[in-house]
C-alpha cells in the first residue's frame, strides 16, 4: 500500500484519509469480509467513516472502491496500522485486494457542514 501525505498542520480538528482500493470484481466477497473486520478497528482508533464509493464499471487500472475516513490526528492512523488486530489481517487484506493508495489530507474543505 502506498501512503501519500499532503497539506500542512493547521487549525483543522481532523485529518482526512482517502484510500483507493484495487480489488477486482472477483475479490468483491473477500473485500466485504475484510471491510467487516476492519470497521470495528477504525472505531477503536477514533476514526469516523465519511463515505465508501463503489465503482460499478471501473476501467482497467482504476480503483474499485474509494473510502474516505477522518481521524482525530495522524498518530491515530499510525496506531491503527500498528494494532496487532489490524496487523493480523495482513493475509486477508492481500486476498481482498491487489493494491491500495492512501492519501492523507491535513487541509481540506467540507461542503456538508
């Protein structure tokens, strides 16, 4: 998984994490199982799930799912990634997807407030 961080720390209370998942239609069931296992871990680390977009007919090379999650701060994402329960999902994660790219935005605009 590739992690890209952009923006600068400011007055924003949360950071926004956008992850593009490349799982392929054949792995949709495995991805569903993986998502169900990760959701309680996100909550454990203070995450707020904002959205999950499923791409109906992705072109070759495009993401199949796009998830947006907010964390109180970057360190919460780090503690999630070091959580033994999250680390134990490594094999399941590899089965569910063939790649992911994660963007962390410290500066962002929310239009729905």
